């Protein structure tokens, strides 16, 4: 069972949902960039 030549024999101890992980990563990145854009817009409007 611990033979490294046969990875298909290894039990996946922590099943992950890769799609949800990727979607959450994109969503967080989008929110961060959106917050930066809103902040930059507010600063630009206030300095005019």
C-alpha cells in the first residue's frame, strides 16, 4: 500500500473539490481588485 510506484493504490485522505477551491480563489481575488479600484476612484474624485 505504501509503494510509491503505484499512486493509484494510495488512499485520498482529504478529498478536495478543486472547482470550488478555484472559484473561491477567483472570487477573493476579484473582490480584492474591486476594492482597490473603488478606493482609487474615491481618492481620485476627492482630490479633484
